[in-house]
C-alpha cells in the first residue's frame, strides 16, 4: 500500500516529504546545543567570556573593592635596585611590598608634619 502512494505522488508531482536540517559549520558557535556532543581537547570552557574580557572585568571589580576599602591606585617607576631592596625588606618584615611602601611614606609624612609644627611653634 505504501509503494502505491509514493508512486502516485511522484506521478502527480507531489514530492515526498524530506526534512531539511540546518547545516552545522565548524565556525558557527552561536548555538551551543549544536555542539554539545562534540568532544574538544583541553579543559572545558566554564566562562562564556574570553580571557581578555574576564581579566578586564576582574580588574574593574578589584579596583571597586579597593575604592570601597579606602585605597587609591598610585603608580610609580623605580630603578631595579630600589625594587630589589624593597622586596628584601618586605620579605624580612613579612609584609607585602605595597604595605611596606605605604608604611615608609606615612613615616616620612609624619616626620615632615612634626617638623613643620615644631618650626611654626618656634616662629
């Protein structure tokens, strides 16, 4: 019976039903379910963002956290000998280089402030 209908449909011009599926391109990565069964080498991707975008977002979030904690970013260039000396001293005191630099600056500012106050009292 099935052959009869298939033959009849061909004779009168009705094409048999064929399902058309979307072709899968290797470069097309917009539909994740198309590639769910593919195994790719390496660690599975856990974040949809690229590494550069992740780093940018992480840096922005770190700066926000620092700002909330009352910290401000200051950049300076030092010669290699000064950086090595700071690293050694920070390691000896068991603090970070940033904390050491802050401590040194605050001590120097306190000394200058005390000196100015002393000079103002004597004038």
